[in-house]
């Protein structure tokens, strides 16, 4: 996970999370693995005033559909 907190969050604050696909990386299967890939997500966490409190990227391993 790459990112950073931007502002502190206090008890009672309301936060929202926005996710957007930043990149998709196709991986070649190894052995009898199912086709898979990596999705890189851009994450932005905002408070009740719509101010960013955290911004970061995460990666998830996902199964690919057969084309």
C-alpha cells in the first residue's frame, strides 16, 4: 500500500471512501493457475467537509475472465 494520511480524523467525524481503478496489470498464469491479474486502486478518504484525510493506492489480485 502506498499513500499517506493528509489530515487527522477525530471521534464523531464521518468519513467517505472513493475508489477508482488506476491501472490493470495482466499476469501470465504459472503452471495450472487460473488466469489472473492485478488491479491498482486509487483511494481517497474524505471527511464530512469533503476534505481529503487520506490518499493512497492499493493493489488486489483478481481472477481474469477468459476472452
